[in-house]
């Protein structure tokens, strides 16, 4: 049973992998002492003047130590104000073996999904040119058809607010193989994922949708996407050390920082982000500063002021008072200041960009490793909060709900929830089962979400208004929508613009299914092992097998299918191991294994159910001893659970869009 439990934990860890690549990832809400944000409930301090001298001293006091503790080799930070750079500075190394320092002017980092901001800017340029209508069916711009969902089409506004309704797509995402790169014309119809939400209703982050927007820019402009970005964003801003091209052009390749698991390990190959408009950018810190300055100055050099304002000021519907999407950017409120921002994560690079329009300030950070225990997320989160506390302080006076009501509301939150950013109609939906978020209660009746408490300190959610909670350490809010006394969705500030959590349906709820799976594979393992062990015991004592004829065949066949079920489980773990070593392996090299598993798994599940049921019927009919009947009942029940999971999580079929 311990093996089965470890197996489930391994699968759960795998569930997070697709989300960690090419998209903003939730930072821990509380971390080690050096990265914990100052409590939001403190009185506002007088702001410190933002100048290069003070900023450099402050960053030098925070970042080198944080990077060293996290074992991150290098980082670049850029802060701009108005049309000027306040500070751009590299920390650590871009190449550890060569001891090459990070040079903010020329060293290239991979901003990951921060790249999307350039794609959205390109879209708005075409909106400005009258070639794209934000509220028109995007099929009008495509050479293939996206089917309607509940009779409704996808619009560019849906795409830019992550409400197009697409499920997660990971097959064509990131690879270390340059041959994996393909044109948008080929990729877009090939990788089209199912839509699982009505458009405009549910935030569900989508790399595919962003790449689709890039393809539309390509089609309406008549320029290849890479050429378009070169001609209409990089050249006007003088971004000479930036490129969406993969592999990098020869003149830029020598400036590319290596990407690392952590500072103690060898560098990894240059990542190929296959949906390029969603995250293939390589850029120096200085060039990202130029991009921030353009947007802070009403799109200067890129957009008309009214177009930039339309992009920045739009507020999509969200969950309660939580952060929501603008057009492409998403909100991040801190100390009463609204930032528009975007995070980005490839496998090896981890970045964030924030603009504070009310203060005319922009901040950018990129790191070339996730570091120990994924600490890059905590470092950038703390940088955001600490920077705001120092240079943009504000007074916040959250209220508080009475204790009795708070406990009642907390009790309503208890349960398992599915993330809207996930797979629902293919075999990857199994990861949704293993990665469900559980909300439970602390001893004093407050809500707690263990999967969010990845650091040394647990979050402390205090209800400050009905169904709105605030973490006393970071100021992050959590809010829920409640209808007819039931929670229908909730989210937290760091995720609410692009994902929500909805109650897991009873049919796929991990609260009972995960223990049931552990039970099922425990029984199957015991049955499979007992077959050869009993044969050896009988041989040792020269005893005859008690079953004959049909009864013997039913018994043996049930054990054959038990071993086949264990083989399927081993195969899924083989897939996990290969995918963990190279995320790109799931996009082609492992197709044979995926096909095999989706044949073997239903064969094992239904075969075991049929033969275990046959064995049970014969055991009852022939009035076998009670122990054999009990074993047959348990094995049949285990087979039923396996069949249920196979059907509910689509562990069958031949479709290769996932």
C-alpha cells in the first residue's frame, strides 16, 4: 500500500508540470523569512524617493542573498520611471562554468509568457489599423474553422482575457528539439483543443489561444509573425537584443543566458516554445525596459494613446473584488495601487513584469533557474510586495466579519475543487484528479489550502467581508461566489485573472476517488502476487490446485488481467519519468507509449472486470470457501474502480490533441 501511495504522490507531482511550463505560476503565498512580504495591514510608511542610488542599495541588500539561498545562478532587474531607466542591473552568472556575468544591456533571458504582452500589443496595432475587431468571430480571420460552443463563437476579446473556453493543451508546448518548431499555419489547426467553457464566462489560461492571436496578426498583416514583431515592435523601440525566432539568430545566440535546474547542476538546452507568440521571446533586460517605457507613455512608438488606454484600462468580469484581466495584461493590486502585469515561466526561466500606471513606474525581473524548491516564484512575489512597500506605500484598512459568520462561511468552502486551467476531455484529465485543490479548516475554524502553503509559514486567511478573505502575511485576497448557499467558484488574487477553482463533481472528486484508486491497486497487486506465491507453496508441499475446469480458467485469467493492469500503471509512470526528463517528449517521441497505454489500460480494466466477475460468480455457484469469495468480491470491486477511472478520465482512444 505504501508503494501505491507513493505512486499517487508521483502522479500528483507530474500534474503540475504542464502548468509550470509556459504560463504564470502561483507563487507561494508565504515563504522563508528572506522572501516574506510585509503584512498589508501595517500603517503606511512615508514613501522613499525612487532614485538609482537608493534602489541599487535596496536591491543589493535583498536579491543576491535571495538568489544564493535559492541556488539561482543569475537574474536581471530593470526599473523604469516615465521615459527614463532608473536602474538596470544583472546579478550572478549567465554561464556558471565560464563565470560570465549577467549584463543587463546584452544578456538575453527567456521571459516566457511575458512574451504575450508583445503579441497583444501587435493585436492592438491591428485593431487600431481596422483589420481586427475585438468582438467579431475570429473565424473571419482564419483559414480553418473553430466550432462554436453552446452556439457561441470565439472573439479576440475572449482570447485576450483568457475566456475563450479552451481546455489546457500541452502536446505542442516546449521542446529541446529544434525540429519541434513548426509554422503557425501548420500548428493552429493541428493543435486545436476542445472548448469546455462558454466564451466570456470562465477564466482559463490558454497558450494555444495566444498563439492563435499571433496567427491572426500574421494573416491580417500579411507578414510572418516573427517579421511582424521585428518590424513593428523591435525596430521602432530600438530593441536590438530581442527576438521571437527559434533557434536564435547567429548574432544573438552568443548573448543567450544558460538555463539551469539550479546553480549546482549543468545547463539545459535552449528551449523551443512551440506556440511561439505565447512565449518564445528572448530579450535583454534593457530591451524589456524599452518595452515598459513605451507602454507607460501611452504606447509611445507602438500605439496611439487611446488604443493603449483601451488595452490598459479594460476590466473583464472576475470573481468578486479580486484582480481581473485587462486586455492582455492582468491586474495586480498592492497597497491601493493598480499594477498591470504578466508573469512568465518556461521550464528554466522565471520572469515577471509590472507596470504601475498611476506612478509611471515599471519593474521587470527574470531569473535563469527555478532554484531550490521553486523559490524563484517566491523571490519575484516578494520583490513586488517589498518594492511597493518601500516606494509605493499605501494604507489599507480591511474590515473583519464576526467570528460566528466567518466560521459558517469557512465551512461552506470545505471541499475539493478543480482548476479551470486543465484538461477535461482527454487522458490528461487524469492530472486534474491528482491535482485537485482541497480546502479544509484549521483548528480555530479558518480556511486552509495545504497546496498553497509550500513555504515555511502557513497562510492566515481572515474574512474581511462576506466571502472575501485576506492573508495577513501578504495581503493576497481570496474570494468566492456563492449561489443558493453553495460555493460555485473561488480564486485568489495571484490567479484570478486567468483561472478559477470550481467544485469537483462527485463523479470525479478526489476525496473518494484517490483513496479508491489506492485501494484498487492495492487489491490488484495482492491478487497478482498471490498467484505465483501460491503456486510455489503448492509445489513445495506437493499439493493440488483446488480449482478445475472453468473455475481454474476464470481464476488464472483474472490474475493475467491483474498483471496487465499493473503493467499499465508502470507504463503511466514510464510516461511520467520520460516527460519529467524532457517536457517535449510528450509531443512526438512518446506517441507510441501513449497509444499503447490507451489500448492496454481499457483492455486491462474491462478484462479484469469480466474475469474477476466470472471468478466471483463461479465461486458463489460452486460454494467455495468464504475467503475465496471475499477475495473475488474485492478484486471485482477494484476492477469496477479501474473501469470507472478509465471511462471518466478518457484513458482510451486514439486522438492526439491533448
